[in-house]
């Protein structure tokens, strides 16, 4: 789907995705000191908004102009007084990432793309990390197609934690990134009122911290 297709999908309903933040965004970032955060492919902004509510100076970007406008409207309503406002951008995550070396947290959540486009987005995300910054990638795992529920039904856009590590293998080998977590994780979803398991890929990396810090 291109940006126009996503514009139409976002315009067709009030919310496509859940209103609250992803559970792994919450669990993986709750122990971090709030700083600057960049949510690539933010959709309707649920994760960027939650980060702002926790005190992060968040930026959300998506290639759908409709999604960005919806996110801006929701943020104006939900980000509480005294918290940092979210900055919203229209940008394609495979072409334009966060400014190099600028963010304490970069998030890629459920950006399901074929391998070459995924690798481009992941590398842009990693390049945006400030010294000591964290990169969090969450996606529908390849195994979810046969073993789980929900998510895209096209294997070419599904991937694993190992795929993400492979995308960044040169940077990891050079010691510029440290793997904190890379695994398949279970997420419980309700299907017709009954709990079912969806399988996600989760990768949490930290950028090398300069000795001067």
C-alpha cells in the first residue's frame, strides 16, 4: 500500500489501531530516563502520545498525511498540561529518518515492509540515535502467520528479530550498537471474546555511549 492507500484507510474510520500504547513500548521504555524520542511510522500517534505523557520530547512521523493530522488532533486532546507537546511530521520511514545522532529513543513499531525497505528504515532509525540512545523495533513476527493470530497475511512483510539484527550487523559488529534484547514475544489478543496469542519480533538495542558522557 502506498501513502494514498493509507490515507484512504485512515480516513475511513475513527481509529485503525488501539488507542493506548503498545505493551512492549511501555515495558521496554518505562525504565529509561525521558529525553528525546522519534516514532517512525507513528500511524495515529498512540506511542508518541504516550511517550509525551511520560515526559519525553516526542516526534511522530508517518507517510500518511491523514494519519499525521489524526495524531495531531488526538494529541491536542490527550497530552496533559505540563507535558511536552508532540512534534508531527509527514515522512516516509524508508527515505527520511530522525536527524543523525539526535534522539535518545527511536521507535519502529509494526512497520511491515519487504526486506530491502525494512532494512533501509532500520538503518535510518539506528543512525538517529544519540550516544547512549535506545532503538526499539517491534513487528509482527514471521511465525505469526502460521502460529498466531492477526497481523498481515503476507509473508514478505513479516520478519524476525534476527532479520533486524542482520540489517544492522555491520554496526553491531563495530561495537556501535549493543543488543539488549532480541527475541520472539507473545502478545495476548481477544478474538471473539476469547484470548489468543499473537507473536511479535522485539529488538532493543543501545548505542555506544561516548566516554566523554
